[in-house]
C-alpha cells in the first residue's frame, strides 16, 4: 500500500470522521427512528458511497498526472489549503457557539433497512462537500509512481473502516449520543480541537516539500 505521509492521512481522516456533519446526523436520526440496526445499515450505505468518490478522484488525478507534474503539485497545494479552510470553519463554529447539531428525537418506528441503506448511500454520493473533499484531499497522499486508483481505493477502505466503527458505535448507543450531540459545550470542544489540528496539518503539508513534489 503506497500512501505518502500515511500518519498524517490517518490522523486527518479520523478527525474528519469524528467531526459531526450530515453523515452523523443521518445515522443518529435513523437510529432514533427505528433503532440501532437501522442506524448501522445507514452507516453502511454512507461508507459504500466513499468508494464512488474515491474512484472519481483517482480518475481525475490520473488525468492530471498525464498532463503535467507541475499541475499535480498545484492541486496538492490547493488541497492543503482546503484542509486549513476546513479547520478555520470548525474553529469559527466553536468560537461563535454555532456547533450544535440538530437531532430528530421522534419515537422509534419499524425499521426499513432497504430505505436506510439507500438514504445513507445517496446522502453521501450526492453530497458535493464529500466530492470536493476527496478531490482535494486524496492527492496529498498519492505517490505518482504507483496506481492512483489502487491508492485511492486503499484510502477509501481505511476511511470506510474508521467511519463504520464510529457511526455504528453511535447507532448502538443512540440514547447517549443524542444527549452528547445536544450539548453545546461538547460540540464546541470537538469542533475546536479538530479545527486546530486540521489547520496545523494543512500548514505542515504546504511546507512539506518532499510531500508536494511528484517523484520522477
């Protein structure tokens, strides 16, 4: 598995998985609606969508490498700046007390696993923020000497594993999770810590010349 700066990738993808967003809300909402199994199936749909984004990202990276190594490096700079932008947004949400995730606390209903799988998959695949993130994020860790598709699939598989563990944990303990994500203080701390680390990581990637230069 050829992934450049693997430790940085693992840290970034873990932080971004743990940071509450659309996926987290959907898993908790469906778990509240129909129980933990419904939330776990929703998580499976979400995580399967990651491979769609990884495929499109790898195709784009391959096309860029065929055109210009310098263009590939520019894309990596843009991706590093994007991580910093995500970090600043998280810090802003923490500082302005705008980090609370709205949770639907409706009563539990009969589970519809097919619906949950489809909701999770479409929510992820049709989310432009996820598409942009993968297009900007994966080039940071692609080694041009090896297949971008295989590397992208490897990173998506790692993301899949981390996200499934986290989201299924939330689904399995949905009552506690709802109270946690309803807490302004907990949300602000999570946003603040993850935002700070993302800014530092993006800055490190920008100034890491060995990571930004394609190998000949």
